[in-house]
């Protein structure tokens, strides 16, 4: 089945490009439009109502651009707003949630760690997921300031290293064997995190799972059949950090939204 409309992807900022990359690698023929709502980052410290309002604003814009499906490439927006989005719009949505399930199922120590935003860890959806794994000890840590530092291009800063040490040390001491990255910004921190945690601790995020889910949904609503599928990226702040993270092959445009 053919469907040459683009796939819309949004996040509170540049983090969702970690999800976009997985989608693009798996489905290179698909046309994608990415919205980085960096002006409003971080979503993780906002109220549920505000996260819903921003998610709808991003969805409206992607629908104006004729998207055939929307990927909410943000754990905070998914866990706080996906139900409201699905209630309001007819277009299919794919959300991203912390990969608690594979970590819990595969953990040998039965102790796992999760690093995510306050908005995600406090959400009803997240609590429902953790309730399914009551035999597993889940060490939750809010990643205060991490998104701001990533948005400012300070991934390798001394402050980042110090924060990561303080967030991860209690998890290492508790003997976790899986670390779940529950925010789409955090995969960009993997090189820093790897320097801190022992080799036997596996890091997991949800990027590939979301790409596979997107592929499955396209079997129903149609794949793109033309080869002219250059991705488009819009940001509502200075494009410099987004451009750096994507590399020069991708065109980033500034837009007021
Ligand atoms: N990248 C987002 C997430 O996956 C949101 C981070 C934020 O804006 O606080 O949760």
C-alpha cells in the first residue's frame, strides 16, 4: 500500500532526534518532518495541562503539513498527553515510554534503574507500568538539569559529569544490572554514562522499538514509494545545537511555532 504523506515527529527539543534517527535508519524512504519545540523545553518540569497544550500545538502544525502519522518522540509528552491526543485527533499516534518491561524481564539482580524527567516519573501511565513488575526493585531518578544542558550543547561539560555521577552512584551501589533511559534526550549521554557505570550494566532506551512500531503501522496505512524523501527539521530557537547533533547533511530551519 502506498502513502506518500510524511511522518511527523515532535519532541520538546533536540532529544527526539535519537528516535527520528532509528526511524530514518529503518525506513529511509519515508519522508519525515521533525519539530523541536526547544523554546518550551524542558517539558518535564511543566504541568500535565501545559504538556497536553504543547503536544496539541505541535500536532496541529504537523497535521497542517499533511502528516499521515505522528510520533511523539518524547516520554514526558507520551506519558502525560497521549490519551488526550488520541481522543482529539483521528490520525494515528505512536508514543515512547521508558523500556521498563525488557529491563524487568531480563534483569538477573531484579534491580533496575531508571533515569527520566519528573513529568514522566510522576505520570499515571508510568505508575501503571511499574505496578506490573512488583517483584522488581526500580530505582527512580529524576534527571534534573540534564535536558537543559543537552539543549545548550553542554553534553561534555563538567556540570554534566558531576550530575551524572550523583544520579548514577546510588544505582550502582544498589546493584542494578539494567539502566533504562526514560527520556529521548538521554541517548546522547551514553558515552558519558558508560564512563561512569560498570560494563555489566546494560543501558536500554526505546528508540528501535518505536521505529519497529512505526514500520508495523505503515503496513496498515501505507509506505512512501517515492525516493525524494529528504527529512525536514524545524526548531523554534537557534538551530546551532540541533544542526551539530544532526550533522551537515540535514537541513534545519528556524520557524516560529
Ligand atoms: N525528551 C523528552 C522526554 O523524552 C522531554 C524532556 C523535557 O523536555 O523535559 O521526556
